[in-house]
């Protein structure tokens, strides 16, 4: 898989990531980008999402052996951050969009980094100093910066969601993978993900591009593009290779490329999903990556092609068959009421009417704490309430010797998502009783470890204020009775 980053100064060329190195390709006046001025074999990133660059200075961030490094455009080292388990990074650009000519080159604002082993998302400044850390994630895989607001989008395979993170490193909204596409079961199936100048997330999965928009604090699918259907391109047995977005507000468009062997096409969409230009029969090698130049006054597009047979799709051919591709219009809009997103309350799936799990267990980041609250009996929970039969708990101490538990229907802590709570003094024997909130109909009890000899009391109080832990179902009455 190939990817491209670029420098602010157009004559300096571009940087291309391939399977075994980073390669700098420089243009020679008007002679085309075919002069390989340097192959940086000493820079070995671990995938197309493991490196990025500053649009203005051309400085490069990349992951190698789990650590993050920042180098100059010529490869000279600037600074490193030893992490040992970084898997994805994305640079937070200093300006967006580039609609005005900069007075001087401006540094980026640092980057977002996924640490998979530690299950954390880290935000740094331009010198790779850590500014914030979002902990206790499930299985984070991919991060895409949102220069519109200084935040990012995080793909978590364990939680099976895409989360919107604000500039402070706090989750503000999310959408389940299944709410985007049934094909999205892992971040590994994503060919490309980009954010436009207004903060919308665009995702390429197989041969379809999805637009995710934050509407009323909820991430929602608002556009689905099927480039192959748009111009009948399925007759070429074509692939959809890559896309990029011009972040300049005065020329904000989306460019998509693909093809088959020796046949390349490019479609230009506006951000409403309408095709405004196309070239459908370019006879060059198969495209693997496309990059819109983002610097001020730029009008160019880079395309990286591949001639190695092992990377090429099958031969081009004509067929009257649509090969099972959807016939829906590329510019069709999906409203929140018809979206398959399980976050919307208008879902008509009958399975959400069923009672969810009755008995749950919690997994703290420290397993030695799990026995303190061994059983969570929660009743009255339905899929209509949570959208996915999932719960999160906050375990905190509101005053000396008082243990409180809050139950949320979302990993986002807010009063609107709070559906039950309960508290008990450590000197009072018995479990913690949960009472409903916000008309949820949810109640229950949480078993709290206590000492039974002599004065009965609870010896352990756990206080993780503002940390939400997902509960795991261990017994479901609806499944056992079916």
C-alpha cells in the first residue's frame, strides 16, 4: 500500500511511502515528478497510517519500531518520542484551510498518536511533548486529525466505533462501525480516511465512500458515494484506489481515483457529492494513491501509479453486468432516520425491543480490583434505550467512606446519558442498590465485597472519577429463554 505526503514548497517535490522505505521524489522544472532524489531507506514506517507531514514546513512524523520520530524534509533528525507501541499517527496542521498566503512557514500543532498495547490515545505538541492521554480504550487502531477544531477521529476495533475526540482529548460523540457499513468490522478494511475543512469525516471502504457528519452532537452518515456506479465504471472491472480532499475553503472538492490494469479514472466531486469533473480513460499504470496539494495557491494533484504485476488488479474488460454493485445514485443522501446507525433513536430493528443482559461484570484496567464488585445485576435495560445493549459504569467516591456507582448508556459522560445510580457507606453491610434516572426504567444491585467476621463493613472504596468502564454481559435472560 502506498501513501503520499507533501511539502509546502512545490518545487521541493513529495514524499512517497512504499512497502520498504520512504522515497523523496522531486520535480525537474516541468519535466514531471519522476526524479528520485533520495530513497530514505533508514526511515522505515510500519504502514500507510504511520507517517504524516506538516504541510508548510515539510517536516515528517513517522513511527518506527513503535517509537515516534520527527525529521526534517531532508531526513535530518529533529526529535523522537520513545513509546514502543505506537501504531498510528496524524499531524494536526497549523492552518486550515490554506486560503491565505502565509507570511512565514508555520510549524504544525503536533500530532495524535495511537498506542495500541497500552490502549491509549496521546496528543503531543510540535516538539513531541505529551499534552494529554486518553486511557483505558478497548483496541484503538487508527487516528485521523481534524484540523477544523484541533481534535481527531479515533477508530477502535474493540469498541467497534469511531469516536470524535475534542482538542482536549475527550470523547464527545461516536458512531458504531455497523452504523457506517456492514463491511466495517476492523480499521484494517479502511483504504483511506480524511477530514474536510468543516470537520466532516470521509471513509473509503472497498469501493464506497462514506461521509460522517456531527449533527446535534451525534455522528451520522450524511452521504454515500459509489464512484463506480456514477459513470458506469463497473464495466472495466475497476477498483477504487484512493481519494483526497482539498482543504481550501474556496476550492473544497473531493478527488477519487481508481481503475484496472492500464486504465485510470479520476472523478472530482464537490462536498455535496455531485460530480463536477471527470476523466475516465487515462492510459497509465494503475493508481495506488492520490494527493491534493494543500499549500496556498496550489492547483496540482499527485498520483502514484504501480506497474508491478503483483499489485495490479485483473485485466480491464467490458461487461453488461454490474457485478452486484449498488445502483443507487452517487450523490444520494442518507438522513439520520434511514441510517443504519444504531445511535439513532428512530431505528426500527425489532431486536432492540428485546431485554438486554441481566448480569454483568466490570473489567478495571487493574484486574486485581475486579473482585471488589464481582456481580452487577441490572434490570429493565432494552436495546431501545442504549441502541446496542451496552453499558458503561463510573465508580467513584463522592465523600469519605461513601461508594457511588453511576451507570451510563454511552461512553460519553453527560447527565443525558446517565440512566441509573446508587451509593452506600462502607460501614453499612449489603450491596449497592441502583435507582433509575431520566425515566430509563433501569434498576438493580451491585455486589460489593465486604468482610463478614466481626463488624461487617466494606474494606475497599474505589474512586475513578470521570473514567467510564464498559460492562461485559455474563448472563442474558433473553438469550437463555429463546
